[in-house]
């Protein structure tokens, strides 16, 4: 499912749709099952290739990608509106 959400975000489909309707449509659908099989097949393929050729090669790609995503999320969270008020909200326990 995460792969489906990622592709929907890249194509802009997720930003155009009503989020509740989008997630409800995928929750118990045949499409969710299809995406689950795709992810399992990718995982089986990586493990079947072996430790050095499969898992290590996949980690050489996925770990830097994870780090880039972390940086992107950090930049996005810093640029959100009212970000300066957040530490005070945490200190007050989000009470008005």
C-alpha cells in the first residue's frame, strides 16, 4: 500500500482526490491486494538474489533514499505555517 501511496503522490493523484475517499477505496480492495503482492515479489526477488548481491545492493540504494526523505521532511516541517508557535504549544500541552 505504501508503494501505491508513493506513486499516487508522485503523479499528483493524491493531492487531487479527497483523502478519505482515496484511502477508503484502497482499504479493502483488490488493488490493495495487488500492491501487496508486488511488494512481496520485490522482497522475494531481493532475498533470492542473496545477501551481497541482493540485500546489500538494495540497502546501498534505500538507505541514502531514506536519508534524503528525512531531509525533505525536515525542510517541509520547518517551512510549515505557525512553526514558531509549536514549541510553546508543546510546553502548554496543546491547550488553548
